[in-house]
């Protein structure tokens, strides 16, 4: 039996992490009975010598979204025929037009399922929400099984497509932290340092954070620090943030992209502030919990679900609410509860999902 896993989109960050998790959890399955074929873009996936698997790469699919659509709707079917696939797994957010083959679809993109509407003056996000989003919704209706990352995403997909709830599985992303990684310690310096690891996309909401930080410094002495993983030159919004920080003399460190080891280290030495308006999960929230840091998160469905039961999570909607939290955490009266996950919801594993998928396929032969 041949199973083809299509994931030309993944190259870094959360998408690549989930591909690696999928591989790690399924590589030991059906070693003799199933031949795994990974169709990738630029992602580097390590295959061990004793695995019954291979990798085929199509780096040109990473040029832009139009190349992706050409690959998904024309090339993928040719590949499946040539390789004589028995089943398809798509990590592309879109079910591939490969007929008469059972297909499992992994949906990570939340834009088509949120209430916030992007304007066409933001073309990239508008395209993802309105054009690619239409393909995603159609795909959900066609796929045999759909995997999402959160319960809120599952319910949003069902509402938008009327697909049966029994077709959905939830696999919450997990992370592994090095054993040597220190946990957060609530020292005075750490409680006056704020950290936001994110790209410069507009929905990440850096503007709210910078405005809140500026007002915080204005109200108190300038002994607060903010660390960002943008350079401040990525787009107009990020440039305005950097100009404002320089003009007001704010202690804002525009570091740009940093190694994951450095990100994990910073969680242990700072307050994680996460003002992002839109996320499917918000991977830094999961990472922050693993290190035990204090977390200030934008009050949204994704953050409420991911942080449910976490002892040191606080939520805000407005600049004023964020400022209040920043002032409170730096005071001597603020209590740290140990960064404990009191409530741990059980979700599916990729191993269980693939077992069910293959068993259903075998029963239909």
C-alpha cells in the first residue's frame, strides 16, 4: 500500500513542526505494509535508513500562491497516478483533485473561518480569506477525514461547510523543550521584560503592543524592556512601530528572526505578550506554558482554548487593559502561580488517526 503525503507548503515554523511530528508518530507504523511518499517543497525532512519511505521535492511551488494552485490542481493528480497511490494525505489546507482515492485533509489556515474580514487593500490576506478560503471550504466537503488543531476551528469549519462532525479529528500541536531549558523565574527584571515572538503580519497587532508599551513607560520610569522578533523594516506597519520607538526613546529590541533555542530561553526571562488578533492555535502560547512563563494574550477563541486551565494566563482586548496588566505584573503584589497546566484536554494523536484512516480504507476494499 502506498500513501502519499502532500506538503509543499511547509518550510519553517509551526507548519514544519507539525509535519515532523506527523512523521515521527507514523514512521514506526506499518513498516512492512505501507510505503510512505512525502511530496515536499523546500522542507527538509529526515528519513531514517530503516524506514519504508521516500521524499520527492518540488521547490518551485514556493514561488507564490499561484504556483501552489497550479501544483495542487494539475500536477498532484499526475504524481498520484504515476506513483500508483492508494491513499492521499494533504497538509495543503486544500483537498487534492485525485479521484477514487481516500483522502485525509489537514486544515491549519483559520482566515476563511473567522468573523474579521480583510479588505482588498491587504491583497495577500484577502486572497487567503476569500479565494483560497473558498477552495478550502469545498475541500472540507469532499475529504473523507479532516484534521484541525483546535476545537474552535472544528466547530467553525462545521458551521461554514455543514460537513458532518464525525469527519473531524482534533490534533493539538505539541512541543518538546530541551531537558536543560530553565523554567520561568519571576524576578523583578524578568517581570519588567516583555517578549512577543511573531512575524510582521498586520494581524499580529504589533501596533497595539507598541502603543501600550509607550504609555506604560510614560506613566512609570523607563525601566521596562520589550523584545520583538521583527526588524522593523518588513512593511509599513512595522516601520511605523520602529519610528515610534526611536522617537520616544523606548527600550524596544527589534531582533528579527532568532533561533528557536533563543526563543525558549527568552520565555524563561520575560513576560510573554501575545496581542495577535487571529490564530488557529498560537504556538508561542504552547511554548510559553511549557516553560511556565506568565502570559498576556489577546482575548479570542484561540487563546481561551489553548490557555484553558493554565495558572498564569491573563487576557486583554484593549490597550488600557494591557497597560493595566503590565503595571500589575511589575508590582510586588503580583502573585505568580508556578506556570502550571491545571487542566489538560486530551486530543487525538497522528498515530491513532492514521490507524483509523487505514482501517476504514481496508474495510472498503
